């Protein structure tokens, strides 16, 4: 039914426009006043400012018609353009009085937070803004165009100011009138329209292109399978320290102090050989994992005097002096050496699934094929002629079920070469520039083969498009639009094409006709995508320089399932359990390793968030057994209400949630001891809760290797740290190279320990918001001066290191090195401080002692480590004297000695003798065999004194204790005998 109605608004002095609300079915007419006509056609005046509409901005609740006004007189004039940004709750507008400015108001605080304008040459230079545009894909930025043809990109985040601009020089002569601009957020192209022309430029010109730096962290690692259920990882750091990640813990493996820096690491599983490559040598550890499991020492072969460049396979390497070496890794020798021209560089290589055949591409477009079994090689004549030097940039090996083997090699000169590996001949050579009708001088950038639909997909340098050529019917199909000229990755996986640049991933559906699916777009100024993995058909994990994100693709949209901050993360492994619908991701990052399980079921459930509940004495009976969230403004309703006998996961009675991103505001009278009581929470906050507040550290070291104290204040901390920290932990008499073993409690406002089920969390059985909160809990330890100390091990721990029984996070197996006889300082921080009242971390001081007898001094970079002599070895000399002697005499004496046969046990400075042997004192390893006929040397008898049984004293216990002094005082005499059998330790 259609209804016509006529209204006359006599007091509406000026009408500017009207808006229809389709959701609430209300018509708003605005000008000097604001009227609303509802669905029943009833008019209602909701705002009347008597013509003062310029001075205030009014926000109207669409259901209650309640309105909020805030002052905009600083930006007086009629509003020309207005944009509301829902994600940030910001309003952007400019007025006719100040057309050269854009005002940004924060609706939450009702304040103007920023003013944007163009670049001015002087105070009289007013560049009026023609158009303002905000695109949701660039959440932090706004675009605008001024009358002189300058296009701006400006940050609307006051904490991260940024502005960049591009000026269209064609507009400087004033012959064209600028009209508007548009932005394509898929191709990242900007179009500027004048009355005569359309101008196009790349949006990426406004950003700063990331360039890798020389000191950027790079970690080397290998996977070592232990069994069908477990994989360990060996990780190399820059000080040649090898660490092992096993069963969710990082442990020290070994260190190489007298070698150059390790440049690459490999592990051959079938032969159980660990391979470490240096710039001038390669080490081969035989039966590495077997020996480690059985506490044995591996045989090590060393291949010297090679200029190592990189591995092709475990047994084939490239050297810097233009050689390809085929190695016998079981003997550490060279089997075959192939010398290539010194003017050539290896630019690409690949190998088959058996790793017994490799194909290598060179900088002059030549291809070399080498068979590791027959040790024969073949050089294909594929040199490309032309004015520009060309090189092989990609090789793709095809292994068919009928055992036919082909390879495609592509050069940057756009030459596609197909070779028959078995027959060793070139099948075809195709110039892709001719297929695309491109200039003969253009360079190829990327190339893919779509074997399903028989297509070549390729792009050229300097272009933002990729060509699709169907080689089954020799036809050029539609182009794919690229997000940027410089593309980092171009792949096909699980029926999708991925085109990735530094801040965006475009996804296309691979079908008879390739169709655009969606674009995953990040902040092109601050975000840098380094790699990504497609976990399932609709779940993708993306690594950035500073974080990990897990996303779920839903149609043409995507949702962020998880985001965690790490420095320079790298994928170690990832897997998907289809039965449990759980994704496991293992990442190596700058300060350790993180392993997380994500239950995808919790992200598919319908959920309600952002709700609040008001509680009064009248409806108290309805809130029993309910978890109640309140905001600080609702405290007046809480104080007169009894909240009792409730149960919840967090906040048994009620919970205060954070509304201000910068600060947690706790209401007056919190935690409401007098009326919120006798409630129970499973995780934390029995009665009133907000967020986790602090950490408490306990020492789990059972050997008492060091002294530990923990203070809940900083009174005992050095004065210069007291303003930067809130708690203090102190370690004294610590051995450089020793391990710290902490148990860390996280507590709430009432010092109740955080307690949750790790297994329940891993299985995804907590609600989504609680699952997110627990998974994002982290505790980290960092150096305050990385030049003076070193941490080896996992510096960041999370729920994987939580002990549900002990209710502590286990920060253990962390090796700390520091200068001997010095005090070093560290910071222990946690993600809980983002939402806690006190945001200051914990200060940790470690006082390093000097090395003791039973230890030897070793150098790790510029630091010294007190290496303990382990079970089966000993050392009785002063460590410092022994170290200096080894340097001066250049002898191999600075080490632990193997336990002699005359001893039942050795460790550190302890040697426990067998019966029948004697030594002068505990400080000597000169051991003498006693007379077996007398049997008076009873070192294993706990009641013996000076190794002698009752009734005997003196050297080798041969004197009778006539005076009965054996158990009164220690007596022996110095003597020498030609018949004594002296056991001096001999090193093996």
C-alpha cells in the first residue's frame, strides 16, 4: 500500500536535506532543526537549535532518538563533505569556510583529534580540497585531492602521523579543471578526472618500499623426526649455539666456539647425519640422533678448504669458486667435482623427488643436468641471443606416473624452454613476449604453469597485469590485475592463484575462466608480509615482519581468527587435524619458538559480543548463575545490589571490561567487597574481576645452584630502575652458562592465581573470547644490554608452557651468559600489563660468579661460559689458570678429563675411587693402586677415613694405626717407592 502525506514545518527555517533510515524506517529532514517521520507517518521534532546548526554536530540514537551534541565552532561553516568511519567511530568533514582543511572528530570522546590539510608554501596559500575519500581497506588513512591537482594520503591515527602526496604536473598550467578522483582498492590504482583527461597513477608511490637490512635476524633450522608423533627442531643462532625445540621446550644442544659462523644446516634422516656448513668447511655428524638418544658421542668428519656457498641437496653443494661438489656425507669426502665458468652464476636449481637428479640454471641461460647415481652430467645448449644478458630464473620439474620426466626452464628474457630429461634434448623454445605481443626488450618477472587447464600465466617487469595464455588452443585469455608492480610471490595452490606483494594478497579461483575471489589487504605503510601458508581451502596463515595472523576466508570476505606479535617469525611447520578441526602452527621468531593450536569450530559458532547488563535489586534473582559484564559508568547500579553464589569462568560475580584502549578505568568502590561475595570463578576473579594484574616468580631450581629472591616492590632494586619497574627478582652466585628455572604465577586483583585447563584450551572448549584471552597470554624475558649478555632458549612463553597442576608458566631451560664477576639486568614482561592497572614490568638482576673448580672456561662470542664437567668427566685445576695456560702454551688442556678406570664416578671436581685405590687428597688425580693382599684401601666404604679401613693409616693405607688415630685425626707420611703403581689419568 502506498500512502501520500503532506507536512508543513513552519519552524524549519532552512532545509538542507533528508535521509531515509531503511533499518528503522524513519525519514530524517534536517536543516535549522531536525524532524523525524516514523513508519506510522507521525512527525516529531528531535533537535531545535534555533538556526545554530553551524556550531554543533548532533548524533542521534536511531531507536530512542536520544541525541548527543558536541561543539564544532572551531570548524565553522556549512559542511560540504561528511564521512563516518564506523570501525574507528570517527567523523571526517570539511566546511565551506575552511575548504583547505579536514576536521576529524572522535565520537567516543566528543573531541576534535586531528586536522588535515595539504602542503602550503606560505600562510596565504590556501589549497581548497575538492574531494575526500575513505576506503575501508586502508583503515588508518584518508585520501583527498586539492584544486591544484595534488593527491594526498594522510594518517588519521594521531599516534602514527604520516602524510605523502603526488602532484600531477599537467595541472600546473591551469588549462584543465580538476573534477574528482576514484580509487581501485584491488589494483591500487588512483584515477584523477579533469574536464579533458583521465590520469592514472600507482597508489603504491605514496608508501615507503621496504628494503631488507644487513643486520636483519636470520635463523637456520632443521627438522629431526623422532617418531610418528614427534618432530624436534635444531636451531642455530648467530653465536654458533645449537638449540633443540622438543616437546614444547627449547633446550641447549651444543655450541661451537672455535669455528666460523654456521651458514647452513642440513639433516639427512635416512642416514641420520647432521651437516653443518661454514664458509670454509663442512662438518658431518654421523648417527647424530641415535648417539644422542644413547648418550654417545658422534663421529665427526670435516671437509676443509672449500668456499661454501649453498646446498642444492644434502650431498650436493655450490662453492664460491664456481664448483659443484657431489659429496659422500658418510665419509665427508668429495665424490665428483664439476667446474663451471667463472663468469657464470648459478641462478636457479631443482631436483627430483628421489634427490638423485638435479638441474641447474646459470646466468647465461645454460642448463646443466647431473645424475647422482651415474655421476654423469649433461649441458644443454640453451643460450639466448639478444642485446641484454638473460638468466634462468625458474626451473619446474614434471614427474609423470608413466615415469616420463620433463622440465620447464624460464629465463628473464621470456624464453620458455622445455626439455626431455631422459632423452637429454630440448623439445621446444618459446618466446613469451611474442605470445603477449610485447616489446622485445621487456623482462619477464613471474611465470606459472596451470597444468589443469593447460595455461601459461606470466607477468613482465614494470607492469601491473599478468597474461594468461592457453597453450592447448594457442589463445590469449583475459589478464589478471596485480596489486603492485613488484610482486613477491606468484603461486597456485588448492585450486587458487595467489598473487602476493608486501602488503596485499590477491586470490583468484582457478577454473575454465579465472575469477577474482578476494583481496587480503593490510596497511601498506607499516605491514610487511614475508610469507603465507594455505592451511585449508579457506584458512590462511600470514607472517609479517612483526606478527602472525590466522585468517578465515568466507566467500569474498575474510575474518582475522588470531593475531600475535613476534619479531621476524618464520614457519617451522603447520598441520591441520580434519577430525578435530584444529590447526597447529609452529613458528620460530626472534626471541624463541611459539606453538599454537587453533580450534576452527569456535570461529564458526554464532556469538554475541559487545553487550552490557544493568543490574538492580529488583532483577537480582534473574542474574543468578550468570556472568555479568559492566562498564565503569554503571557503578551506581552495582553498589546497592547483592551479587552472591554465582559461578562463571572469569568474574564469578561480575567483570569490568576495558572500553578505553589506553587505560583500564576501575569504578569507585571496586571490587565491591561488601555486596559482591561468595562467588566462584573457574579461571580467575572469584567475585569481582577486571583483568589479570601481575606476575609472581618462584625459583624451581632444585639443585640450589644460585640464590634467588623475589620482591613485590622495588625497594631493594637499584635506584635508577625504580621508576621503570614495579617488582624485583634477584639472582646471586649464578654460573655463566647456567640455566634458570622459574615458575611464574599470573594473578588477579586479589592475588588469586590464574588457573585453567591447558588440554581444554588446546581442544577449543572455552568460549571464543576467553579462548582468545588465554591464547594471547605471554611472558617474555629480554636483555637490557644485549652487548654484555646473551640468552639462549625460549624467551617468550605462552599457554603451551603452562602447568595446569602447579598453576605456573614454566620459564626454564633458559641459558644465560654474562661477564664473570658482574651484575647484569633483564626485564620480565607480560601481555597482561596491556590491560592491568600497573603497566610496569619486573626487573631481574643476575650476579655472575667466577668459574669454580670442576668447570672450564669457554668463549661464546665475546662472553665466557663456565662449562661444568658432566657425569663421567672431571677437572681439578683452577679454571682461570687453566684457561690462561692453554692460551699461552697453545695446548689442548682446557677441557674436562674422562673418568679413570680406578674411579666409580666422576663429575665436576668430584672423583669417587673404587676399593683398592688411594690418593693423597681430593685435589689431586694422582691415583695409586693399593696392595690387594692387605685390602686396606676401602674408598667405597662410607665409614673409611682418607680411603683407609679401620686400623690403617698413611699412604696407600699400609701403616697400622697403632695409636688408634684413624678416626681421630688425619695422619699420613710423605714417601716414595719404586714399586708403587701410579694411575695418572690419560686422555683418550
